[in-house]
């Protein structure tokens, strides 16, 4: 099989830029735990790769979808076709680009299924498939790349210059899928455009609606981990550095150096605790 026609994103992670955590607004719109009720099976097991979490290694929970994990999954599948299930609010844009390129060069037929949300970096990954189907109630969101940079006005201007090629590359990817001019795709990104299932099909970003049933696995996203992410988001809004946030949450949970084992609390307790931390730190 020849390489699919999706454009390559050949740019690498700029050394002076750090990936940004998922937009808090996206985390609020994300419904964790969505899964397809069934997936393609082969004589050797499943041929489905799941992207059902934030993109990139999550230092808070120890989870997240990485290029390394996707590469291992592709190597383990002994089948002529691969299905990629997505329900993700995005995350590390540069990790998303790496995953997109891995899928793009795989010679097998790849079908992407958007079960719930494919936003930001996850929407880039979705474009790598030969066929893309989206749930009727699903969403695909595109916007310009987010990153973190620190410095004076010259440093920030340089950061903006470094990010421009990534936005242009993404516009090319969306435009190639939808069959539109890159300028139109760039306008979608500037507007942080949300496409519902039918809208995504109409725009050409998806090939059709998803026929398979979608179910929610209540155990796929422990409430405590979700609460920790909300606390982390609140702290991030106060411009507290990521490393300091991780250390604080690890100490809070009684596991120095990691924040993967948490104390059970009610949602109200977590919210009160987050606000108390913010008041202490500001």
C-alpha cells in the first residue's frame, strides 16, 4: 500500500518552548471513559488502538497517550487493518504531531473513530487515518497550537515566530482532509472552531458518522484523578509553574515524587482544598 496523502509535519519540538497542558475549557467538555461497545478482532487479538486520555505523559496521574505507546501498539498488531479510537481533550501538541507522523507512515489501512471528543492535538492525530468516522454526538475541535514560553518581549516574539510554522502545518493537514484552501482551515483554527458530528462530515473533516455503539466505562477515569486534574488546572490559572504544582499535589497525596495514589474525598472537599491552596500560594 502506498503512503496516504496526508501531509507530513516535519517540524520538531522547539527547544525553548514547552507543551501546554490541555485547555481547562476542553477538560470541562471532555467526557472520560467513552469506549466503543465492540472493536475489530483478529486471529491474534484486537486490532484497535485506544486514545482515550490526554495526549502526552501526564505527570499528575502517570497516564496519558504517548508516541512511544502508540508505536508499541502498532508493532503488536499483526493485521492488515488498524482501528484508532479517540476520545481526548488533546494535550502535548508536539507529542500529538509525533503520533500523527507514526500513523501517517504506517502502510496499513487505518480507520479513525471519534467516540466523543477529538480536540486540539487529538484532532491532528485523527487526520492521519485513511477513513475517519465520528459519533453523531461527538465533536472535533481545531485551534492554533498552544505552548509555554518565559522571557522578555523579544523572547516572546521569538516564541510566536517559532510557533507559526506549526499552525501553518496544521492548516495544511486539515485542508488536505477537508479539500479546502489552507486559508479557510487557518480561519477555523483562529476561531477555535467546534464541529459536531454532522458538521464535521459536511465540512469534509470526517468521512461519515460512526455506526458502532458508544458506551461509558465508569471505571476508566477514577474520580480522584479527575479531581486532581481540576485542582491542577486551578493552580495553573494562578501562574504556578507546572513542576511546583506537581510537587504540591504529590505532597498533598502523601506520595512524595508522585501523585498517582490519592486520598478519597468528595468533590466539594477537593474544590475547597484547591481554593485553600491558591489562597496560601498567592
